[in-house]
C-alpha cells in the first residue's frame, strides 16, 4: 500500500508529463501548491522507491511501476467523478474535488462495481480518458481551442477540471465534450475568439478559457462559415 501523498505526487507527475516535455520540481510544486523544498524531498523518496527517475537537467519522470500506480489512482478518480455525475447528479464542477477525497480509499471490489454499473466507460464527465483495469489509457491527439484558426470547426474532446467557475461557465455556454465549435473570428496576438456552439449561440472566449478546452483536430470549413474579417 502506498500513502495518499505518494499517490498524489505520482498522479501529478503523470498529468504534467502529458503536457510538458520536462517535469521540473518547480512545475510539480506549482501543480500541487506546495513548496519546492517539499517537492524535492518527495521526489527523492519516490526515487528511492524506484517509482520515478530524476536528474537535475532532465526533470522527473515516472518509472514503469510509478506509471502503473498513477494510472490506478486516475482510474479511481475518473470513475468516481462519472459515478457522482451520472448516478447522483452531482454537478460536473463539483465532482473533481469530491473524487480527490475518495480516490485513495475505495477498494478494488468497489472500483469494479462502479465500472460495471457505468458500463465500463471510457471517459469521465470532463472528457478525460479513464484508464482500463489493466492499466492502458487512450492517448488521442488533442489541441487547444486557442490554436484553432478562424473558419475552422472542431469537436470538444475534453475540458480542464481544475477551475469550478470555468466549468460552470462552460456548462452554461454548452462548451462540453462532443459539442461542435465553429471559430468565427479571432483577434491577433493571442486575442479572444468568437465562437459558435453546435451551430447555435455565439460567444466570446478569452485566452485563458480557450486554453482550458481541448479539441480533436479541426476540419477546415471556410466555405461554410461566415468568417468576420
């Protein structure tokens, strides 16, 4: 058995590895909202346990054993999120915080029961892939909505679950997984985007919000969209 603290570190390193070429001590400390000294001490402990590899210029990376543990915790977390949302009706902006409290204590039997109840799902409420029981996880190609050009359309694959207020806003606007977004206009120099959701309402998104949404590769539809110059 590993402690909840160790599991949290492994999960955080895994999530950072998905978006960063090098996971630094500073990045890990910021992600977990702890001091750099605390992160350094835990990294040394994880290295002694052979759960991570660490070098000053190459950052920290999970070993095979460390990744297996991280994926197990992520499976618990994302199954719990989906169960809370679908079975209990908990709003999607609240399930992440609740799952953080429960993910370390559920048994493997309860994990199996939840998975069976939900029909062995592949994604959580925010679109994040749920690792399989065997420790495999889908790694589809994503890009930020911020990187989609004017005149292009894309389908939302996932949204960040880190900010509950953002999630409330996204839900209100219909910016949820599987929604289609047409980028109608974008200001230069990382300016805001004007988007249309599911060929209906139009909304303006700033950079922070647009970067919290990931989409599947877009399809160029300049002949179909009315693109503002």
